[in-house]
C-alpha cells in the first residue's frame, strides 16, 4: 500500500517539474499550479483568437511530455479558453 505521505511527496515532485503548457505546439502561460494533498492542478491563461484546437501538452523541466491530449475541436468566434489539468497521485 502506498502511504498518503508518499503520494503527497510524489505530487509535490510533479508540481515542481511542470514547466510549460503547449497549445497546438505554442506555449501558453501558466497562471498557477496548486497542490492540495496528493492533487496537483494546473491552470492556464485565457487564450483569445484560437479557432481550432489540435493538442494540449504539459511539459517538464527537461522538455519531456508529462501528458498530452489530442483533439480536433473548432472554437466558436468570440470565445476565450483556459485549460485546467488535475492530477491525483494514487
């Protein structure tokens, strides 16, 4: 069994490794990275003038992909988007 203390320590390590978020291959600003127990949440800046979303990636300090989501999503006019990722270490 993995203890809660170890899960929280692993979540803290993940939080410290997250360095950027890429939207369609272009960096979007991270507004905040929070940690609550073993849960890490990443929130990005609101992006305007995005017409289509193909991919969103979270990148670590060594430019490795932590997680990636691919899609084929058109965005309505006059919409701003932000992205929230939540990781729970279990």
